C-alpha cells in the first residue's frame, strides 16, 4: 500500500495489522470477545487488562471514560498493542460526524461507532471519512439493546422492533458502513440479509445466572455466536464478577474459542 503523506503513512501503517485481523475474524466467523471498559477513569485500565486472559486482545472504550480522560484513556491499550473499539456512538449532521471520524482516526483505533439513526447521508459521510485513512472501520449501532418495543413506540416508531432494526442496519451497510451493533436476537436475521462479511457486534450478553441490569434484549454467549455474531461485547458480567479472569474464561469457553 502506498501513502503520500508522511504522518499519515506512519499512522495508517500502524493500523493496517489491526485491520487485517478484524477482517479475517469477521469473514471466517470466528467470534472475538471485546471487553467493555465501562469504568470512571483510565487509572483502572492497567489492572483490569492485566487481570484478564492475555488472549483477549480487544477492548472497548466508551463514553464514560473517553469523556472523562479523552485520548489518554487509550494510552495503556496502545502501549500493550490491544485493538481498540472506540464506542462514541456519533450522531450529528454529516459534516460534523465526518470531521469527528477524521479526528478519532488519529488515535490508533480499529473500530468506531456511529448511530445508524443519524441517516444515510451521515453514514455515507462517516464511511467516506474513514476510508480516507483506509484502515479505521465504522460500525453502526442499530437499536440499543436497552430499548424494547414499548420504548420505540414512545418515540413514535410504530413498526415492529425487528423490522426497524433490520431497516437501520441495511441502510447502514448500503451506505458503506463496515459492520453493525445489534442484539444477539437480531444477529441471525441480519446474517441472512447482509451475508457473512460485515462485522456483527452484539452487546447484551448475559451468561445464565448473571444480572441483567439495564439490558432488555439479551442472550448467552453461546446463543450470540450461534446467531452469527463476529464480536461479543461484555462489560458487567466480567468487570463486576468476583473473579473477572474466571468469568472471562467461562465466557470464552461458552463462545467455543
Ligand atoms: O455491561 P454490559 O455487558 O451490559 O455492557 C455492554 C456494553 O455495550 C456497554 O458498554 C454499552 O454501552 C454497549 N452497547 C450496548 N448496546 C448497544 C451498543 C453498545 O449495550 N446497542
């Protein structure tokens, strides 16, 4: 691959290994566990990461910690060569999202989320901006797993939740987005429509017997993998477990990896 700008060349080269890993995982449908680092400040990240099985290479940094600490929240993950999923769920006018994607791409991340509900033009702008670097993957969040049909009805969405979610996802993929976040309950329906290639990330994972919390559309790790998820995002069932390493190992076992 040939790059023309010095700083961009260095940056894109750094990302290219992450990209090939992600694509290979998605296409072969070998599921990957992503740990959601939903903690208030980045001081806690090294001890959390170091306590988990070293085979876990993917970590999600979300709104809580990025709003608190900014890009320095990513320092330890980059130092230890982890893949970073920056879950900012961007949702704004196309120009603003396009520029935010360009800014995010400077942080050495692999995946970045936008809301599919931002509409086709916003999705196209996000995908185009990510392509300018050539390596950052954009993932569209369809319907949050904390929402159910009555929540959607209150927002004026009258079509069934599954139809709404599939429509959002189809729009995102046809706008050039690389993958989707959906509930495990929708993953198999998505695979029939979008095929094997796009990344399909499922939160709302709850091993049998764990607290559901605010999630409403949930499944076990095994169910999510069977439904076609390429990446499972898990936060509380691991971070709040008495023994996070054992909880992560059990989830990996249930995923069959
Ligand atoms: O703790 P828990 O396993 O429920 O964490 C799930 C993670 O996935 C959270 O960080 C949440 O922000 C994220 N997420 C979600 N539903 C979506 C998209 C992302 O729960 N639709």
